[in-house]
């Protein structure tokens, strides 16, 4: 499918929205930014992330594709309003990191077929247009929920859009999606916040911590740069999975605490080795995915030549 003559409206000119704009620059006919934060839209225009500013009404009237890249707590009313008025050939795609609430809220909408519930597994700790990266989605997976509720045309558009961003699309059900991201995305975020708050709680006793903290603290706390405005809605929408995973995390820390207190070196070793195995498994999986993606790009380049 050719997107070169399609007009794209991005609702939400933060990191994700602006990365979409940069990544699709020159691959679609026009990229418009929609945001109540005028400074964010202006920055996006100045830095070539979007071409023009539109209102939501403009997007509904003129866009062929509308990508909703807002915090999840405001996404539902925005998507609902868009679907209330869109043309039957307008495709609406959201990027929210929770899917069950959105899919449930829109399941009976008369224009549900126009909507694709997507979640690219990408992002960084730098918020707003400053965090935008044309290659943010390259090599990552994008999960689409309830594809059977989207029209074949909407799915083709979504597939092509993410293909142009070098992201592989896979399907998953909303509840499973929220369970899994709750474990491997939402829990690490809350652990990073917790680590920083532990440091803060003993700061008065260890005022020199900033001078001695290095790569370990940097790696483990990087996610804590993300603001509450982004993560509170996610935690609220995925509350049960978040609570369950926090319980598991607390249990693991208690097990480690008990093993160390008992000088049970074998148990501590097993604890660490088990974690190392999981990390190595993850790295191997990423390596294979990257190699597969590079192979496809090479084949495409040869075919094009």
C-alpha cells in the first residue's frame, strides 16, 4: 500500500507522536500535529517533525490517517470523538501502552472497524519533542489488539505505517497484552521510581551519594525520569496487573533478604544465577530479532536494486 499521498494527523506531539512524524517524513503526503500544548506543536514544526498544526476538527475533516499518541487517560474520549465523525475510509490508530480499557470502551462503537488498537514496544525516558527519534520504532515489535474488529483496509494501512517505521506487527489479545506489559514494562518503571525513593529516604545520612553513584545507578534509575503525568494513568488502567506484579517483586526481595540474613550463600547464588539466565535469554532473543530484521532489510535492498 502506498502512503505517499495520504495525509497523516498526529494527536499528541510528545515523544511518540513526534517520532512517528520524523519516521514517516517523506513517506506520507502531509504530517499535521494536533495538541493543546501550543509550545509542543510549534517545536515539532520548527524541527521538522510535523508540517503544519491542525485542530482536532481539521484532523477529522481532512486526515486519511489519524494517530492518537496521547496519555492513556485522555485517549478514550479523543478516539471516541474522532470515530463519531470520521469518514469511512479514515483510519484511526492509537499507541497507548494499555489496551484492555480502550478496546472495551470502543467495542460497540458504530465505526469500530476504522480503529486499530496498537502499541509499539518502544520509547525512551526523554519526554516531549526533545525525545523524538526517527528510528525509535526500528527493530521493535508493534502489537495490535483485536484485529478481527478492524476492517481489512484499516489493518493494511496500520501494517504499512509500521512497516515504514521498520517495526514488525504481531497480534495479541488486550488482556494478555496488559498482563505482559504490566510485567516487563510497568513493573520496571515502578522499580526505578522505588530505587530513587530509597536513595532519597537515606539522603540525609549519605549526602555524598551523588559523587559515588555511577553506571549501576544510572542504568537502574534511567526510567525514573518519566513524569507522573505519563505513568499515573497507565498504573490506574492496569491496576490489578500492577498490584500483582508488585507483590511478586516484594516476595522476591523478601526471599533475597532472608537468604542474606541467614548467610545462605547457595540460595543467594541461585537467586543471582537465575536472574542472569533471564537477562541472557532476553539478550539472545533481541539479537536474533535484530539479525532477522537486518536480513529482511538486506533482501529488500537487493530486490529494489
